C-alpha cells in the first residue's frame, strides 16, 4: 500500500516537504560529517548520530552543552563539510517528478539545513527549487518548533491546517503536529521501520497529485 486512506483524496491548499530523508537521501553523507565532528569532540558516535536527523546543526551542537565550544563556529564547519560531501545524495524514488507536477504556488520545502546546503543537496539530487523554501536561517527556533511550517504556509498564503506535511524525522513530525497540519511519513530513506500512527509512504512512484478547484489531493497510481 502506498499510504493510508486518511490523507488520500483529501483536498489541501498546499503540500509542505521536509528535505533530508523525505525528498532526497542525505543520511549517509550527514552521518559521515557528523561522525568526524563527534570523534573530534569526544562525543560517543553510536548514541549521538540518531539525534542529528531533522534538526538544525546549531541546535544539535547547543544541546550537547560541550564546554568551550562555539556553537555557531562549529555549525558553520558542519555546513561547509556537508556542502563539500554530497556523495550518495539522490532523490527519494519519484520525488523530483512528483514535485515538478505540483503548481509552483502550492508547495514549499521546510528544512533544518542552511540555504546553501539545501540548494547544494537539491542540485545533487535533481530536486527542483521551489518558490517558497524555509531554511535554518529563516527561523529563530528549529524543529520540533512549528514555526518553520507555519511560516511556509504563511508565505504560500494558506492556512497551515489546510496543508499536508511530508516528513521523515521525529523532530519534524513533532513540528508538523504542533503546527496543526496533516502528516504523511515518508519511509523510503529509513532502513528500520518507523513507528508512527500517521499515514506512511514508501516512495513517490506510488502516488500522483490531482488538482481540482485550487485544491491538491493525493491519489494512488
């Protein structure tokens, strides 16, 4: 099954997409960079890596409260290292074609990545740049704070409660829930099954978007 019927044939004003793990696969690249950083700072890699996904680098570093660490400087190092390493960054199956099929004023990307990194990864994966993209620089608080999703809806001129959010990471799921949006969890980039009460989607090859009366709905292919 591509997704559960709860979000199928439901009309939405807009679709909002997380980036990493949702429309492109960057988990391996991110973990390579963060492993190097963690080893340098004496952070246990095995327990640390699961905490990095979906969050802004500066929030991840600040949360560790390491003595003598300049979080802004370290986050800048992480960003540049990730820009330099896009090996293995690819689209989630069918994502680019699916996004290109959507009206430009009815979708947005909401990512915890800085804008330069987001554009670099999107280019590597062949993902089209949307008219509206909310990145790490656009919010004072990153996911799980709902501000990014609310800002994207505002920039699109729609209510967040009329949006469907595509997510894959826990902090992003919490952000979308707090914002009041419906959720579809993309599982394609995860080796282990995600435990969630929300509808799930294995890949965009399963679905197509239908537009009627300025409303978008998901339908199985």
